[in-house]
């Protein structure tokens, strides 16, 4: 059986396209594709527990990505998680009574911040703070409460 240069070229193209596909998939999974700098402004929200939220996690409203998490810190006085979010400037009409919740997306359990706009006529500005928040649901904690409650009911 003879190998022709056409076969070698086709195999090479197939391998190269596979490598490009794997690189694309790796960038999507690791959020490296979100390095695109857009004009943005930073807002903060305080959570009792930020769960497994990470820097570069998505910030969305109504299922649309409107920004990303740029920092997560612990307030040493209140022991709350302070989450800084960079919101794209084209979404500059978030009311100041917007609520923030931490949800889990996908099979891998990646967490993200979901913003639900309120009805105020005043908008969040650079350095604005979201006052109404809902922390991440910790599966172990919820399961423990359920088991404890069932054990008490059996008594």
C-alpha cells in the first residue's frame, strides 16, 4: 500500500483541526476567552457565603452575560464575602434596587452571579453597591439540615 502526499496532507489537516478544536474547547471551559477588554464599570455586592464563586465567573441578567467577577474578598469586620463585578458599559441601566444571587450552572457546578433588575429610576453607577443579595446554596449544608429535620420528625 502506497502513501500519497494527498493522504498525508489530509491526515495532517485532520490532526491540525483536532488540535485547534481542543484549544478552543479548553479556552471556553477555562474562561480564558473572556480576556476581551470592554468598557466597563465596577459594582460590589456582599454575600453571607459566596460558595465556589471564582474570579472571572460570569455575571448575567436574564441569561445574558453582562460582565464578570473581578474580585472576591472577606470583610474582616462583618465576615461577609465582598464580590466586585465588572459590568459592561452598554448595560449601564441597572436600577439601584437590583438583586444579586449566586447560582450554579452546568454539569460541572460552575457558579455565577445573576442580577435581577428592580424597578427604580436611579441606576447603579461606578462603585455602586447592590444591597439585596442571596448567597450560594451549599449542598452539604442543605442536605445536613434535611437529615437533621427528618431525624427530629422520627422522634
